[in-house]
C-alpha cells in the first residue's frame, strides 16, 4: 500500500485541535496555541520530539503500525480518523478480526479525568495499553517486554512469585489459582472471537510451552468472562490494601477498564491517598 496525502499537515491539525486539559495537562498555562505542543504529543505517544517534528515536516513518511497506533491514541482520534492515519502512512488499518487496541476519544477523556484513582485500560486479551500514575504507584511500573505490550496473563503465569500468591495481587479469597483460571477461561473466549489475531495466537502458543498450570487450564476447555472481584494488593510502601476491583467493558471496542477503589474514610482509602501524594512528589522531584 502506497502512502498518499499530507500526513504531516493532518498530524499538525489534529494536534492543534486537542485541548491539553483532555490529556491531563493543567489549565491556565500560558500558551501561544490552544492545542498540544510537539513535545507534549511526543511524550504522550512515547516518541522523540525530533521524530514528531520529522513526521510533521514530511521528512518521515512511513511510521510503523505501532507508532501509528500510539499517535492515534495520543491524539484521541476516532476510529475513522485512525484508519485514515494508517492509510496515509501506507499501512493497512486494523482488521475487525483482530483484538481492538484503540482507545476512543471519549474513553480517553474519561481516563484522564479519573486519573486520581488506580485505573488501567487493557485489550480483550489483557495487554496493558495505558494506566494512571496511581495505578503504577500501587502495582508498580509496568515492565515493558522486548516486543509488544505488558500482558497480565503472561505475567501471572510466568512470574513465579506472582503465581505462588507471593506477588503484588491476590483475590479476596487469597486464591491466585481461581484468578488465573478466570483469566484463562476469558482468554479462550477471546481466542474464539478473534481467531485471526496473531498476538492472541502467539500468547497462547507461548504459554502452552512456558507454563504447565496454564496448559492444564487451557486444555480443560473452560470458557467464561472475567468478573470484577474484591482484591488485596500488596504494596512495598503501604503494605496490604484491600480494594474493590471493577472491570468495565467499553461497548464496541472490547477494551477493559480496570479500576481499584476504596470507601471514603476507610484505611484503604488513606493508603491510596498516601500513595497519591508520594506519586506526585516523585514526579516533581
């Protein structure tokens, strides 16, 4: 597929129209333009400022699919706009037979405005797309693999401490096995729904070899949908925190929004407040 059109001009127009408030930057900062600065877009998309400049000036015309997806998410593009970005970059837009990983604009704004709770967005196959600073403070900064995104199921079945129940999270009952069984049954459902998704197929093939517990659960044939459940999170700073863990599905995208919350005035809420202040202090240091 050949790239066509002015990709750079379109990126500039999308950047100019996006309010900094909608991506989490504070209002009231003096600006010459109403939209995002190049360095802000670069930070949101995980790119260098120089590369964003080269894209906008037309000196880089063929971003990878990963870069295109990051730009679409950072710019809060609609599905149609995201597909057009792919076409201009000479890429095939994502297939409806692949697990969706694009965050719609409204969901992106919602995540930004709910950023003061531990919150993360996952694909249907439990790849982590983005998370709030308090999520990282509570559960630890996501470890980026060499290829692809961090995946909850991979972590659960390949991290010995986590699978033994000695890691950072356990269910209310303390049964890490029940947590894993629920996720594997959920993955089998997603595998059937998106049979052509290479990432899902690769994840299943990898874990069938790497993890005997995963292999036993997969071969059981159980199919289900992972449900919300109260969990205990083990944090190095504040110790064990018992929280409500709720999973919300985004209609039409199969994205999962996972949020940890505590009742106002509870000991768990006080621990979250302490972590929130610690996270802000670390950013400002």
